[in-house]
């Protein structure tokens, strides 16, 4: 998310029934400057587990099992948790920030959507490294890796998008997908677009918002617990420092993100690093680092959902 220009504005459906509601907000990058009139959303596409090879340098993300079919949720079915499958019976919503096709649809992604306490763009293009590795490609790659790890722990995993839509979905729909799935926990994966001199990662948690369609009171406390776990386990797995240009000790609380405001399930965002910083960019374009990033997030979800 582009912190340089938007600090104050920081940062399918189960079976096609959830079109036009929550999700991510703008991370950064060259989005069109003026909102256009609302346009019709694309046909609903059921969120599926990612199967495409991500367009990322040195990508080694594992493909989904060959038997995986288009479905709202993917993951091994199980009667209950076991030592080897501690997340059996639990559902996790993964929200890869932005969409590789957003840049080709400025009118659609700049339509204004209601996030409860205001209106924001449907989505943005996201940011990228100086070498052109986009945030949308980064978030899909990390999400694929995270999906595979969580499925290995027995969880059912729902994705808001898998690069399989021409644009979006809007931030409102992204939230609605997790709500409709009755997810036990959710995360939006991002890369930041902060000042080139700034480095590090941070986790964003929902503030208490009661306005319009938004009421985060039931999720603020569990989301805070999830956020602290994600921060600690992500740092442990990657060695990445807390952001030195934003947030406080790697944690930020915001009331302007539609993906959090409209969520009814515990949810956080993670800005895995600053893609505009040379050091962070070098790490984020490394496949092994991305695997460690996914492992850290998976460890946090395991701890959150099992209480261990």
C-alpha cells in the first residue's frame, strides 16, 4: 500500500452468491486519480484454491493437488482435529491483495464503494518494485504457499481471488466472501509502497468502527490477538524488522480499510515489506524468503486457531 501518498487513507462468493461486498483497500501504485461512476461488477467467480504458477522471480510455489476442482473452499475434509491435522474443521480466508488485471480496468476499480464510515475506491493496482515485480504477483505467490501449508494442517481454505478475474474484487466483496464462508480467521496479504528509505513489515488490525454497514466491535479483540501472533511469527520466520517508517512495533490499527471495517470474522492485513525499498524488494523477490513468510503466517494461524 502506498504510504507516501495515502497515510490517512491507509491501508467468489461462496458459490457465486456474494458479489459486490467487502475486501482489501488500496495499497499503492498508479491507480486512476478520480473515481468513476459505478459500473457493473464482473460475473461472480467462486473463489478457488490457487493452481496457477505465480508470475514471480524464482517461483517455487507448489501447485494445488491435481484433483482440486473449482470450489469456494478447498482443503482436506476431516471429522475433527488430530495431532497431524490440528486445523481440521477450521476455515481460513486468504485475501491476496489487488489483482494482476486491475491496471487494465481503471474505471471499474475506481468506482466508489461504501466501507461503513465512508467511501473508497473499489480496489487499486497496488505497488511494485523498481524492477517491476508487482504487488499483485507477490501476494498471489505468498497466498498460494500459505494455502498449501494451511491445507497440510487440515484447514479448509477460501481465496477471495486467484488471478482468475479480470479485475477486483472490490474491497467490499473481499470482506463478504470471508463473512459468507463463516471463516474462523482471515488475512489480507500485501506488500507496501512506502518511502524508499523505509524498511520492514507491519500488521494492520481493525479499529472499533460502528457506522453504516460496519460494526467491528465483535472482532476487534480477537483480531488484535491474531495480529500480534502474525507479527511475532512472521518476524521469527523471516528475520524481517518491524517497519521503521510507519506503525508502532510492527502493529497498526486503522478504521479506513473496507476489508477490515466490513468483516464479521477476525481479520488482519499484513504488509510483508516495503517494495519500494531496495533491501526489502530483494528479499520479497526471493522464492525462499516468500516460503518463510508463508510459514510464519501459517504458524500464527495455527496458534490462533488452536490456542497453543
